[in-house]
């Protein structure tokens, strides 16, 4: 049985051994202590130990899928977003069915198993557009898993369409039931950002509340769909906001397992966190903390953040006017903490797309068991100026050089291909020089010089 011991010293070796064994659950206060007081390498070792309990010592995984951003038209105005457009802007787009299907054909041709389809909140697309699209995909590509529509999109479906139901939950259920019947199989965790209202109201203008986000996921899980959870940090939030965010994911996961687990319901399968990418976004133009002479000792986000999410902007006059970007150390520390804190979440994904291959690989020693997705295009993170391109061979090589055997998985983390032979994608490459010449790609997405290569980005 898992217990909490609020008075236990979380820095004590025996206490952490209980956490690693899954016998003790950390409290938010203990998580704060661990984050602030444990040396990074030590924290990584404990997270790695927990990862090995859950996933063993040999395999580390990835998935081959394609990120399809079907529209960039969006009614929201998230200040961190460089992707959205108003409908009348010259580069606003909505893909035609034929373009979407062509992209699915391409991922199918290279052995892909799923698509991750997300877009802006486009008021011009009726519910029928989505239903016909899903129905067509299911008919033409029954072997492709459709992982699509993050909670903010679903909430906008509820707002835009004439849906049945009196409560938000009933309305979400109406929409998700229709989409599920048409072929939607699971929901990505996009739009999680930071759940604390004071942060969310500042950076996610027009986007759904945390309660609505979590409700959408809960309804999807009730309907039998699995989902992911995400967190985007390293902007205006405090460290306590990150812990509060993880705490909500853990609580709602408990409920999903208790309420639907025995009835074939879904749950959160994975948690992926990544630092905010500042380029080309309004939030990226906010001054970094410490760059202005009057900046005090305490970051405004930390002054405001509360472990129960109750912070208010009145708690610090500079709140929202300074950002604290997360570098590699903060990223690895946060991810390691998530592995130890989220004792009921199966997978922790590395975010090498934002952090680069080297830190992405290092993340495998800080609690991550999964390297995310092999994809053929990326539009959202690249719009914010950061996209690293890796093909399947390079991804396998990163995993193998970290000391693990690379394995391809599907959406439910079943292993479908263990690369332990000489025919493995990385071991087939005799000359890496051409691959190593590939550069960081920005703005235009992952356009590679390698015609056979496959680019990757964050799997949610
Ligand atoms: S992050 Fe998503 S919801 Fe927010 S503005 Fe960008 S596309 Fe719209």
C-alpha cells in the first residue's frame, strides 16, 4: 500500500528508497524540498532508479508518428504562442482533406503507427468537418492510431457547436462521444501549460481553464480513451506552480484509475514537460528576471506561487512582467522530480526537441523512459524558433549510446520492434558524417537534406 509521510525527511536515503519502490508517495512540500535542496546529479540518480523499477534496465522507447497541425487559425491569443494566426492573415491555413490524407499516407509508408493531429481553435470548422475527416481516416488507414485534439480544442468544439447537455461535462461527453465513434482513439495533452489560474490567465488568453482541461481528459478516460499530460514551464511561473500542476495530474489520475480502471476506462499514460521557447512570441519579449537593476532577490513567480494554486497577482507587483527561462539544469531537475512525484503515471517523455539531442539523451538518466516521436514535420515549436531534427537512426543511436536498447512502441507503450540486431536502423548506417551535418532547423519546420530521413518532435 502506498502511504504518505508528511513529516519524513525526503532527503533521507531510506525515505527515497521507499519512494523509488513505490511504497511512499511524496507530498507537495517534500517535492519542493527535493527540488530546491538535492544536488542535481543525486536527484537524477533517484529518478533514474524509479524509472528502472517501472521500465527495467534495457529498453528505452520511441514512436513513429506524424504531427499534423490541421489549422493555425485560432481564436485564443496565448502569449507564448508563435504559431497562431487570425483567419484573415496572409499565412493563415486550414489543410484540405486531400493534404491531410497525403500526410497520413507518407507516415504509413515508412512504418508509422499513429498521427498526432492538433490545431488552433478555428471557429470556421463545423463538427461535421471533424467527423467526416475521422471517418475517412478510419476507412482508409485503419492501422493508424488517431491521437488528436487537445482539451482546449475540445472546449472550443463545445463553445462553437450546438451540443447537447446542461453541464460542461455533459457537453464534452456529447462531443467526445461523436468524435470517438468517428475514429478518435486518444487525446494528446497539449494546452496543459501551467494549471495555476494566476499563471494561466496571464499567458493563455482565451484558452480553457485548468478545471475544464482536466474535465475533458476525465471524460475521455471515462469513454475508454487514454490521454497524456503536459507541462510547459520556464516563464512567469514559480516552482510551487510546477509542483501544483503535477499534483493535479496525480490526483485526477487517481480518480481515473479508481472510477474507470475496472470498467475498461482510460488514464494518463504519459507526462511530458518542456521549457517555454521564447522566440517570435509576445511572452518571449518580456524581460528576464535579473536583467533589470531594480529586480529583487525573489523571482515574482515564486512570490506568487502557492502549492494549492491559490496565488494572486497582487502578491507581487512584477508578476507576469518578468520571465525566468529554464535551462538544461532546471529542465532535468523538473523532469526528475516529475518521475518521482507522478507515481501513478507510466511514462515520462524526454523533450529533446526543445533541449537538443544531447540533453534529450541525458534526460534518459533523469527519469525519462521514452524519447518521444519520430515525425515528418513540426510547426508549433519550430514557429518559436527551436526544432531539432533527428531521424529514426539517430534517435536509436542516442538511445543505444546511452546504454539502452532502442525499441519502437505504439500509442499504448506496447513494444512492437526491439532493435537488438545488426539490422537496427542505427547499426545499418556505415557513414554518419552526412547525418551529423544536419543543422538545427528553424521557422520552416524540419526540412531535412536527407530525403529518407524522418524528423521528430515532442510527442504529447
Ligand atoms: S497555443 Fe494553441 S490555443 Fe494558444 S494561441 Fe497557440 S494555437 Fe491557439
